[in-house]
């Protein structure tokens, strides 16, 4: 019997060591939400905000500016709107809301992308030019929040990596039109 107990004890210890090795961020500093938003420009830039949470939810709020033209020219917004958004909503002055489910792996990969690209060391980036959208990245942990902005044609590669990763993730998700809300 003692051999079986020893094997069980060794298995339990090995399992705990493996679990510690697989541990994610410390609970007090774990990322619980990532937000990304884009402002409009003088042209046809889509203005929107997307929020990804540790609870496997994603929400996208799309502002009303030039939606009919954007949806014809921008594959990301064609993907988001799909065919389930009434044309009256595309023409309205309301905010359009879309919801989606993301997997644990998608959220974990997103957080790892922010960590790998040194988000916590980033500072706002701004060039002296006009007529571009400003992009905002916000990360919320259990204990803190940080937002940085990106405006310009040649931002640091790490910022571009974050933007591209988020846009690619948006394209992988199946969005459901939730409705319209009035702008504040």
C-alpha cells in the first residue's frame, strides 16, 4: 500500500509543479479588459471602440459617420456588419452595437501580444500631421489602468503590432448585431 501512496503523492506533487509552471499572470495584476478605439478623420475613417474581456465577451460600438461608404470600402466593417444589419441602421445617427464571444485562447493570446510588445513601457505617439484617426489602446488589470494613443504615419512597430493583431482578431470573430443606442 505504501508504494501506491508514494506514487499518488509524487503524481500530486508533479501535477502541482506543472500547474505552477502553467500559471498565468499574478491574479492582482492580471489583464481583465483590453479596449481599442479609433476616432474619425476628415475623410471616411471608421470611428469605433472594441472591448475584449477576460469573461470571453467582445463588444464593438460603431459611430455613425459615413457608415454606408465605409462598409463598401472596408472589409473589416463588411465582416462586422455582415448581412444582419438593416440598411436603416447604417443610415441612422445612432451608435451601432455588436457583441461576440471570444475563446480563452483568443483573450490569452491578445494579452500576450500586449505583454510581448511591451505595452507597459509605451508612451503616446503623435506626429505633426493632419487628417488621420487617433487610435487608443487601454489595458485594465485588477489594480490599474493604462491608456496610450497613436497618431501618425510611422508609429513604433510595437504599436502597429497591437493594432494589426486587434484588427485580425476582429476579423476572426463572429459578430452579432445587438441594436442601436443614441449618442451622448
